[in-house]
């Protein structure tokens, strides 16, 4: 901390990842405060596709991936960009190919697809004076989001409520947490005062969940 400023060093995982957050009484004050945040980026070698990310010499995006808390149905591989390795074997493929009249091989690719719900992601978080947290979020799965937030912020479930009053469409884009992780730390600094954040349409395309792409051979 020098002359009222705070200097932090972090690695952004993707373009437009949140690196700082501002809370203010009005949008105008928040906008002016955001102008005081200065960010300097050192460009790193990017990984632009799943196939590229699996190459032995690919830059590792999450070096500590194997230490992350994940559901027991996921199996990340240490020292790689592979977040889940799943093997499905059924029947005798070699025998089936040998007996087939035709064997067709091809490469199929589907890019990420944005869901574009009518209502963008929105969230309000409020800490009560006794430390209980209430989150209003436009999420499809409030109980799953509650469980994820409980683990991420180490909050007992009996001190955390997630309320989903309006979703406005989701199609998978609002099944998990998105902006709650930005709003909650700000709300914690101001007990009793709600902190609200709503994505713009541009934010939806850049930062919100999308339908995963697929690369199949």
C-alpha cells in the first residue's frame, strides 16, 4: 500500500476477467471510481482451443488445477490444462470396425454458443449485521448456487440464503455462479447495505457462461 493506492499482481485467465471491483451509492460515482483503477497487462502466450491446450508444450492456464475443490465426478489431470478426463469403453470397437460395411472418419467442430437470455445476469448481495448473507440472483438453480457459494466463501448453509425471483431465460447459462463472487466480497465490507450488479449485454457475451464448444475426431 503506497500513497493511498494498492498494488496487486495476478494472472488473468481470459480476456475481460474481473481484476477489480467497485461499489458506490450511485452508478455515476461508481463510474468515476472505476476510472481511478489502473491496470497494466503483460501479454502471455494464449491458448485458443481445447486441442491446442492439450499439447505437451501448451501454457498451463491453471497451475494449481489439481488442488481445486471440485465435485467427485470430475477428474483433472495435474500439470495439464485437462480439467476432466473421462474414458468410456463399451463393446469391441476394433471388431465392429472390421465387420462394418463402411467406416467414415471426420473431424467435427462446434464453437462456443452464447445463450443470449432476455434478462442478463443480475445479483444483489447483503450481509446482515449478524453475519448472515442473502443473495438475490437471476439463477436457474438457487440450491446449487447456494451450495457452491457456501464452499467458495466458507459460509455455513444455515447462514446463507439464495433467492431467485426472476430468471428471464437461461438455457444453462444461469445454472451456476457467475457474478456472485464479485458482489459478495463488496457486500461483506458494508454490512446491512445491499450491493447490486447487472451485466450489460456486452458483458453477457464476454463474461457469462456459454454452451461449451466441442472438438471431436
